[in-house]
């Protein structure tokens, strides 16, 4: 009963102070205002205890759903004695919190700055009333308000009323650090739980990779000489398949974000491109693209190749290719790149533009030095789709052109000043014999100097000329080995009495005695080396026969648009 009397004393003090407002003993952020007249509260369910009846006599006021800044929770100073177990629960008024948050229960009337919407009734579970310390009486309205913060225990759940806000806390758990304990906006346990779930939001989904291709799907009239490219954003390339007239390989960038085709496409052909890309989450995207290449208005192809396919030739045999059309300078490197020379063993060499005109282009490929013996050589003409002019394209890939280098290295060295020829096989002298070369008194008949590949031979060969002044002939010559297109031969000349002593009876050929000419004829094959030296020089032109070895290596490289290659790959000179 002492507890009930203390409660009534505190309430009486509050009613007295509310009639004549005085400044509160504690500092408040705003000056105290005259209390506004309050509306008559609606009838409420009455508690069965006298303490509840006295509470009903006081004026009911809504409690703001937010704690004032700096306000601290007050814990009852003391508990003189335990509350009787038979005491019924105190009266509670329902207060609605912010939107979508659960309703909190508030015990007792307190002051409020403004009326709130009409609350719904909430019946709190029955529980014993917490005792109030006697010192609470007579300390003013603020002190009485602070003392009315109570911990109501009902059904194993504690309800803490802080600044007019009730938060539920499990009786067996700690409020510290829990979502319910940290709520301050009038939210109860359910609201705190909802907020806790929202804070653990799932990571946003990783978007699928974006695939871009050139050409695009459905493109027509595509330039086959330009590479097909693939770009991926937000992922890496897993696979690329490009198929059509022929399969095409490509190169993947180091970071896996791009791919570029290695070879040109065929003209007037349909192609399918399939790209699979993967993002960082392991999800894949696929792009399927179809396109069609253009039909060219001008075509380009191979007219002839020396040496013939399947032949065996000497170590001094360059490759000579005659093409059907003129090739503008800016497209010459593309042609060289498309004509791939490979060999076993691998040999470094370069293309050299012998001629290029309206009748076509002539291009030679030769090693830096002579071929090694027994070399296997192959030429691939990958011309289909190669742009070789403004509107000119290669339209065909040619079958591999293969040949073999002889198993012996045979060279004939002619010394015009010494009137002799020396034949070497694999570096060893196997025969020396006397010769007579062209007249020195007339430039037209001076024997060419330089290195020439054997072009062919005949027995006999008809030779004829008419140089004026009675210098006319038409003869059949035996054991004749040809070294220039203009008609230079190594042949038998039984009519020449000055062989081995003078150069005045030839129109430019190398005269030999019949036995020596026959021996050499039977020994040589196409591509064997004939080198003619002498003080009376007349350098043979590269296109007068296949005389590319007359050029030094530096000069040959300057005549190449693409540069030296080793099995088709660019290499330093």
C-alpha cells in the first residue's frame, strides 16, 4: 500500500503543477509554453486497481513518437519492496508510430506539444506494476514524467518506454546491439526486424557480356581483305568460330576482350561467326552473326611459277612468279604476305619485284644465300579475298607448289680474263677447262657478268643473228646450256680456234671445246649456278633469265615491300 500512496502523491503533484506551470528544474532546449486545453479523452477500459482509477482522472495526452535530442533513459532509483503478485496490470494507451511501423504501448498520461491522430486501443498484457521511488513526488512535472518511464514485463517480453516510444525486448536476451533496442522512431520489435532484413540486401546481378562484331549481322558486300573483329565489354571471350568458304583462324588479345581474324576471306562468299563470352559470375552470352562478302569487278591470279611443281633444281634457283595484273605500290606488301614460302630446313629469304606493268607483275623470292642441298620448298598462294587494287581482288587460292633442291651443290665459275672455267661440286673442284667469251671491241657482244641460274639446255639449239655489215648467221649448236633469255649459252664451238687464248670470236656466249661442253651439259640441271667474272663488266639484268642472285642481299631487301621472311613470318634482314 505504501507503493500506491507514493504513486498517488506523484500524480497529485503533477496535477497541481499543470495548473500553475513553472519552469522545470532541468534545462530544456525550448521555453515552456502555456498548456493548451485538451480535448475530453474517450472512455477507456479501466484497470481494476485504485492506482489505475487515479490515473484515469488525469488528463490524457498523446506522446510524440520520437525521443528528444540528448534525452537519456531513466531507471527507477530503488525498489523498496517487490510488487504484489496479485496486482493487476496498469492501464495502457495505444499510440500509433510512424507509417509501416508496429504500434507501441505507452503507460500513463504525459504532456505532448501537439495532438496526434486518434489512436487505436491496445490492451497490454497483464503484469505487475513497477514500483516508483518516493523521491519522485514533488520534483515537478518533468521529474514525474521521467519517473513514469517503466519496464513492463508481460509474457516474457519487456517493453521499454523511452520518450513516449515503446520497444519490445526479449526478456531472456540483451537489448544492447539488437535491432529492436536500436530503434528510435516508434518502431517495435517487428519494425526492427524488418529493418534488419533490409540491411542485408543481396548484391546486384552481374550483367551479361556485350559482344560487338565487325562486320555486323546481315552485312553484305563485305570487303574480304579486311579482318573480322570481335570486341567484348563486361567479360572475356570463351570461343570464336568463323566458317564459310574456308575456316579462318584468329588471334585473341592478352586480356581476352578482343579477337581478330588472321586471314582474309573469300570473295562472293557467305560466312557464319559464333562468339561465346563469359562474365565474372561465370554466366555466358552467345552472338551468332552471318554476312556475305563482295563480288569484285576485277580479278587477279597466278599465270606461271618457276621452278615447275614437283621438280628438282640446283641451289641457285630463285622462285619466279608471274601474276596476271599490275599491282599498285600500296598493295604490293599484301601480295607478298599472301604468297608464303616455307621450307625444310627453314631458310630466310625475300620477295623482289622484277617487273610490274600492264602485262602483269613478275616477282622473285630467293634465299639470302644459296639453298642448302636437299631442301624441301613449298609455296602457298593464299590470294582469295586479297585486295590488290581499288577494285581488284584475288579470287582463288592455288594448290601448294612444291619442289626440291638437288642433293649436290654445283657451280660453274667463268673467268673471262683467264679464259677458263672451273666447276665446283659441294665446294670441291671437279673440272677446269678453257673457254672463249664475247668480243670486247663491241659492247653488244661483251659477255654478261654476274650470277645466273641455268634455265635449260638443248642439243642442238638453233642460233641465228643479223648484226649488219655481213655479220649474219643461222647455225645449229650442240651441247648448249642456256643462262639468259637474250640467248647466252655455254656451248660447244668447234669452229673457234681461239678457245683458251682470246675473247674475240663470240657474240656473248661462252665457247667451249666439244668434250667440255658435253660434260657440262650432262652434269648440270636447272637452277645450277653459273657465275661469270671479268674486268670487262656488263652486269646481267635480273629479268634477263632468273638472275636474282646477281643482287647483293641489301639490294634485294630494298626491292621487297613486305621484307624478309622465315617460313612465312617476318624476320629482321
